[in-house]
C-alpha cells in the first residue's frame, strides 16, 4: 500500500510540475512574445533547458541534476503514443469537415501512403550517404528507420500550425487529412524496418502488405464501429455531461481495443472522431451539447498540446547529445525538407491528370510538412544500438527546425502565395 501511495504521489507531483510549467510558460508567451501558444511554450521550455545546462556547466549546482531526474521519470514515448495521442487525434478529427475530406480523398490517400514511402527512401538513403561522408557510418537499415520516423507529418504539430493560417479550402483539407492518416502508415513502416534492422523477424513483401492492410483498414473499421455505437448512444438522450463522458469513453476504449487486436489505434480514433464530428451535430446533439462538446475537446487539445510541446523543449535535458553528431544532425534538416519536396512534387504530375490541383500547392505542402512529438517518441523507443544516438540527434534537430522555423513562417508564406486575409474564426470545421 505504501508503494502504491508513493507512486500515486510521484505521478501527481509530476503532473503538477508539468501543468504549472505549461501554464507559466503560456502566460509568459502571451504577455511578452505573443507567439502561437504551442510554439511559444516550446521555445521558452527549450531556452530554460539550455539555461539550466549552462548553469550546471558553470556552477556545478545540483539544480540541473534534480530537474533532469524529474524529466527522466517521464517515458516520453509511452506518454505520447499510449496516452496523449489518442485524445489529441480525436480532438483534431472532431473539428474536420468530413464532406471536404471526402472531396479530396484521393490526394490525401496518395500523400499519406506513397508520399511516406518516397520520403522514407529519400531521407533514409540520404542519411546513409551523409553519415558515411561525415565519418559516422550507420547501416542502411538503420538509416531507413530514420527515414520512416521522420517522413510522416505529425498531426498534432501540423494541425496546431494550421490554426490561424488562411489557406484555400482544398489545400487546407489535404494537409490536415494527410497528417491525420499518414502517421498510421509511418508507424507500421517504422515497426517493419526496426524489425529488419535488428534481425528480430523475417519479413516478406506479402507479410508487410498484410500488416498495412490489416492495421490500416482494421483501424478504420474499428473506429467507425465504436464511433457509431457512441453516436447512437448520444442520439438516444439529451444530456451534455453524459454525452461528453461518452466521447471520453469512446476515445479510451477505441484506442485500448485497437492495441489489443493489433490494428492502428491512431487511425481508429481519427475515424471515430470524424464520424462523431460529422453526424453528431446534425442528428445527435442539441445546440447546448454542441457548445459543451466542442468546447471541451478544444480545451483538451490546447492543454495537451501545451504539455506536449513543453516536454519536447525539456527533453534536451536528457538527450545527451554528442558534439560529433551535430554536423550530421544539421545536415538532416535540408535532407528532410528535400525528402518532403520529392514526396509531394513526385506524385503531383499524376494527381494533376485526375483532379484539380490548387496553384502553389507544392511549396505550401512541402513547408507545411511539420514533424513533432511522434517522431521524437519513435526515436526514443528505438532499441539500444550504435545508431540510436545518431538517429535521435538528427530527429530532434529536424523536429525543432520544423516546429519553430516552418511553424512560424507558414502563415507569411501562405499570405505571399494567396494574399490571404484574416484567418477564419469559425471553429466548427477547422482542423
């Protein structure tokens, strides 16, 4: 009993620290910098981490060690992939207009599948060649693992970046839809390549194809099934506390069940969120319930995003970068951008023959390819090997660049291309 109480107390203390820091940094950002909330929290968290490292180097105080121990208590990969991600994806999907998504289904599916494979090959082979040139050779299999984890655009980071950016509706829904679905493809590809790199399993093309089909389509079917059950339950009553509770149960049960039957949990909760977001307001929710439902999930999205971006900033305390890896990590930034450009520009000649393409789509889609917590979590989850520190350094550098530089400049780039006016303030269908 004492051990259980101690663990509960430790978790509560950790949550208190994270929420206090998130609130404090968000307040500082709004008062002093007025940056987008998540980017501001990330930058302040990163700056604070670097200051603490500097104090440790100059004074040898115990403060840095104490905070590092606290950060080490957080299993970032588990906290994100098996906790926060389900809620963040559902909150994002809930606000996406399903009719618009279906109208761009083909380019979204193409980018979320073929685009991930193309980028994985370009980034993986590129890292392999760069590492050899810089005297840090890593096996090609591990370089391809880096390609797989860095290629999918992070739905949390992308959808956070899109807030306040006024893009043409077709392009906006392509970016949002791709980010919601390509992480499922990327995670399966990442798992396959890690197994190959560690020689832990024998995979054939048929086996890999079955994995993609079963996990992807299985996730969609599971999400639609659980979402429909929740939708019918909401339609049977008019009581907003119960309906919000049903939505919470839907997210947790769907994600947990997906892990049990080995289908894609992220895709499952996205499918469920899209169904509830589309059918719920029309047939199952009163105006009052809609206000509370969408307001609740907007708050969940904002709070968890702040905590997640804070964690990304604080992770620098425990990564232990080797200075030898810095040149390769910096070179990984243009490599990731090039991989994204090839993945976007390559399929577009085909897409132009089949659908109407938004002018200027290639540069916007390339620059909107923001990576975030999912890439860091996958890199941290890698088994110990000589390649892991190199992959982790390259991943973290790319993530910081995309979140800070691309995240802060996407809006000016969009205005340049489209002469956009003020951002749409209608939150109902904003991704």
